[in-house]
């Protein structure tokens, strides 16, 4: 039963077309719309994310499950805090798979990174 619940929790956001929800994040962080502050946070997220993505790819190449789980956990937290739901949900699935030594899921899901990260970069460039 827990596996069904986990899938239901993560599946809808992975299929969502929305990349980032800045309005709800700004209201929860600042109490109102503050695009200037959100932009600064987004800048930091993208700079840090570039390094994280490189490290994730290296951890996959090295087949280092411990590193994959740790990096996914880190990126999940920062993604959730900024409303980057698709990335956060991707990280949840991969973190769980790494902890379970589930290479089938990991190898399948890593392909998603090549779609999600460019969407985030495009959002960032246009924000």
C-alpha cells in the first residue's frame, strides 16, 4: 500500500506543464508578491543547480548510489522551497530509487533531467 501512495503523490506534478509557481512561493516566503526577491533566489538556485546537475551526472556515471541519494535530497529541498515542483518530484523518485538500489528506475528517470533542467533554465531566462 505505501508504494501506491508514494506514486500518487509524485505522479501528477511530474506530468504538470508548469515549471515553477512563483506566486505561491512569494506569498509564502514574503507575504506578498515580491518578484525582485524571488528573482534573486531563482538566480542562486540556478547557479547552485548547475553544479548539482554536474555532480548528479557524475554520480550516475560512477554508479554511486549514496551520492545520488544525497544529491537528490539536496536538490529536492531547494526545488521545493522555490516551487520548482517538477524537479522536486523528479528528485524524490530518484532519491527513493537510489536508497532502494533500484537502477531500473534510476536509469529510466535520469532521462527526465534532460527535459526538466532546460525548462527551468528557460523559465529563469524569461523571468
